[in-house]
């Protein structure tokens, strides 16, 4: 189903739209790439096996259309007052990204998607807005807006995920929290942001693959499904890695951002980011410890291709424990 010819066609045009936006030399061609990306992702969201996919696709289309309209609206201010145009453009890209204070649509859309589409929304769909935001980072006075959006995203992502029972919404608020870290890394350099985004995408993929193979969507699925002990431990380690707990892989990009923010003397932003990271670790631990300590008889049979699942375990283990090897690599170099 996921590798049908229409899906492959739409995914290829989605990637083409992202590449067009990232490599464009004008805001108009960047807008064209964003529109191509949007129109390619909406058909991928709609599936017959998910009754909420149409609602999620409609919400996503309306919000992204609003963001595109704001980009066009900001073009009318470019020749009149560049400062106002930059602010409107910044708000439009934050809206498309799903960062606070324009985050309201992101958890709702995530809650209506299956895991493969949710993974695309958490990773590929963020590439174009993030790299376009890098162009705005050099505009005067925009550093303040980046810092405010970064702190708001970190706090909203941390607090919003505490009382969630849906695994998709937990990862949605986690993504909002990581958007705060990515926005702060844009203030450092584009390379730092790219490294952080790459680590975040790979670790998120390792978690989504586990949940997708076991068809787990809510907390009670972790209790009622017949999960082997090694899978529960792998989910536990993967979530801690996504939270940035040392010595897992997820700590490496946060370590880079922390070093650069300390060097720049931006301690207020750093304290907010670190405080939010502690809160996100709390609800990751809540998910993990619940699945490890509470066990119930298997009430639901999970139809999973066990042969295909064998390659998932070592790959996820390598991804989340690769951070342990980095200090040794640095010492060797």
C-alpha cells in the first residue's frame, strides 16, 4: 500500500518541492516549491484504512494555505517596509513549521495520521521552512524573534505533552520542543541546525518504525499488546535518546547547541531550553516505565511480519547507541 505507484509519484514530487524551496534564489521560487510540497503531501495523508485521515488532510491543507497566503502578503511589503515583510514572512514560516505560538494545528493533524505519514510530517515537511528561516536569521532585529519563538516552542512542547495519552500526540509535542532547539541552532549556524535536524530525524525514525511494526498508537497499546521484553527496552532507550539524555545519540546535537549558546553568552535561552528538556524526559519516562513495569494479558493480536521485524532491532539499537562511540572517535581523531 505504501509503495504503490501513486504514492511513489506523490512522494517524488514532494521531495522535488522541498529541494526547489531549499535551492531557490528568490522567494517566489521558494513559494512555488512549498506549494508543490503541500499539494504532494495531501494525497499521501488520505488512506482508506484510517477514518480520520481526511479530517487531518483538510486541517493541514487549510493551515498550510494560510501560511502560503501570508508569504504572498509579505511580498507586498517588501518594497515598502522590509522590516514588516520580514516579520510576516517569519510568522508564515513558523506557522508552516508548526512552531509556537502557531503550533495549534500540529498535534491535531498528527493525531489523525498513520505512522508513515506522521514520520513524513515530523521530518521531510520541516526541511523547507527551516532552511528558509536560515535566510531570515541574517536580517537585523530578527534574532529577538528567533529567541522568543525558540523559547515558546520549547515550553509549549514540554508542557503540552505531559497529559497526553496518544503516542502520536506525545511525539507531536516532542517535535514542537525540538523545533525550539532547531530555531536556537539557526542563530548559531546553518550547519549546526542541519546536524541537529539530521540526528532528530534519524532517532524519530527509529521510534516510529517500532511503533508502526507493533501498531501502537496509545499508551494502553503498550500494555495490552504482546511486546517482547527486548522491544520494550528498545522503546525505552529510543525515547531517552530522543529526549537528549547522555550518553545516547540524541545528546550529541544538544551538546553542540549548548556549547555554542554558552560561547555566545545567551544564557536565558539556554536555561529555558534545558528546563524544557527535563520536562520532556519526564513524559518519555512515563511512557517507558509504564510499558516496562505494568503488564496485562495480551487482549489484542498484533499482525506483524516477524521476519521483516528482525532487521529493525539492530538498526534501532545502532542509531540510539551510536552516541556512545562519538567520544572515542573524537579521541582517536
